[in-house]
C-alpha cells in the first residue's frame, strides 16, 4: 500500500471548509481562548524543520513572525490570522484525539504551520516544492502550509482537512490507505469544526448518495484522474459510517491493522466480524447508510 502523505486540498474539501467557516455559530462551545504566544525565532521550543519547512522559511527565518501553542509552532505575517488558526488547530487536535480514542501522542516535537499571505511568496514556494497552480494548502508529515490571501480568511477555511492529516500522523506512524487518510480528513473537517463551534453538523453533510465502486475505493493507491471529488466524498461517507454507525472503539484497531499492512477489505471483516460475516454484507450495510432518505409523502 502506498500512502500519499503529500495531501493536496481537494476543491470539495475546500468548499466544505469554507462553507462551514462562514456560518454564524448558534451556540459557541466553551473552549479555552487561543494561547498562541508570539516569540522570536531563537526562542521557539522546536526549530528543526523538514524539507518543505526549510524551503518555506528560506535562509531568513527572521523575516517571518513566529509563535506557538501547546502542539503547534506557527510561522506567519499576520498575528490575528495565526491566532485564529492556532485556536482551531488545538481544537482539531483535541477532537481527533477523542475520535481516534488515543491517549498517547507518539511525537514530542510540535507541528509546524506556515501561513503565507503574499501571493508571490506562495507561488514561489509552490514552484519550489512542485505544487499544482490551484493548490492553496498542503500537509506533509507534521508540517502544514497554507496560502491565506489577505482579507480572505482562507487559512481558517482550509485548515480542517489539512491539519487533520498532520494530527493523524502524530498518532499513527505508518501509512494508511488513501481512502482512509482522505476520508478521515474530510470527516473531521466538518465534524471537528461543528463540535468546536457548537453547530449541527447534519446541516453540512450531503444528503445525496455517493456512487463510487467500493472495492475500487478501498484499494486505491493513487488519486483518480476523474471524479476526484466523488472519491473524497465516498471516502468521507465510509469513515463516517465506521465512526458513527459502528462501535467507535473498533476504529483505532482497524486503523492500526491497515497501518500494519493488512488490506482494507481483510481488516474490515476481521475487526467488524460481529456485524458483518461477509464483504457483501458490509457493502450492503454501507449502501443502505449511503442511500438518501425516502422522499416525503406529499399530502
Ligand atoms: Zn487530504
């Protein structure tokens, strides 16, 4: 199995995140205030960057502002932007940890988050690390890079999907199948945000079924050339099915089993054997979950 750790922002994911980010919260959950503290580069608790991080910061780290929260180091130009991202990033960390049911973070070092405000600087970085022109955010291992055009609040919009990739990497050491990696990021980009803002997440989920061949989805090692948004949507539905319709305590053992090299199909039948005696039974249950609600009878 191959995991594409270099995860690009799918247009669908961006759309969902933007839409969620634009809502006015009905009730605001009680969360600690952003604890992002600005610090000079020399005072950061963790300065060791990976390949992309070194390219982003260049030879002049002093040209950026820096700050940290409990689990993240930030590099940015606008403090207010970084503080919003910092508050959300920590909220995602807590929710992902809760949903996976993990207590042990395998890393002690912090994630690094880079927020670009300047279009030219972002284009320069994108060219160096070979991103497609349309990409506005990328996660790589524990590092996250976001383009946040001034005034657009894009950094908070794109954050959910990509930060989930970075946080997931802290808890699961080996690659997992592509559908699971992207599906979990898609799920949390709505779920964690809704929890954080106290929103009803059923308002944001699609009510339409997503038709994507299940075996093809489970075995994919590359992003499809066509129907990419359907691939993301079907992946999200499958993760949502496992996390909300099945015993949530089985999700982490399932993730660990595929991360250890088992095929998704085998691991599903092994971990969820109490519920599904065959792959056909699993596929039928997922199909039912994926079906739209029946139309209301008009009087
Ligand atoms: Zn992704």
